[in-house]
C-alpha cells in the first residue's frame, strides 16, 4: 500500500457577507476541480472562487429553493443537488443552468461515473436511487 501522508494543510477562505440576512446561512457543500472552488449553502445559494489564488469570491446566486446537499465539478459542468428534490447541471464557463432532474424526495447523495463524465447516480431521502445520463 502507498504511504499515508502524516501532515495536512488547511487554507481558510473568507467569504464576505454583504448583508446581515446572509449571516444565518451555513456552507453545506463544496466541490473542487482544478482551479475552481464551488460552495453551496443552507439557503440554496452557490458561489465560486476561480482560481483559488486570486482575491475575492463571486456573488452568491440563488440556485435552489432549499439546502444544497451535494456539489460536483467536472471539466465542463457543475452539478448541484438539493433538499428541494432537484439535481441541476450548470455550464462551468457561463454558470448558466443547462439541465435539471427531479427526484421524489430531498437529494442526499450523488456520485459521478468514473468511466463516463456524462453519467451520475443520486439518492434521495426515501431510499430511491436514480441513474442519470445526459448529452454534451
């Protein structure tokens, strides 16, 4: 087996809030792919830091109507899943929504296929599992 590293590094990334109403939200999901860092919160908003070394974050965008439970990022898309029962696909370059799938209950898990970047599986709080594929 490979050697397990015995040191870990952390980097605290500060998010500036523009109003006192946003202070009640909590970061509930994060994803990282290459230079892109994506965050989601308990109110359904997402925001980005691209690339991580530069100053500042994008503004928060309302992506869902409930807590974001999972975020994934690939070369071309960002995937967000939420307790509002939806899985949404976002174009990584434009940040615009390009697809959506509705589940029967809040989405609690999501995994991308390691062999096919246009397939995923997700699970909801009722125990349903969905296999989803899309074209690029």
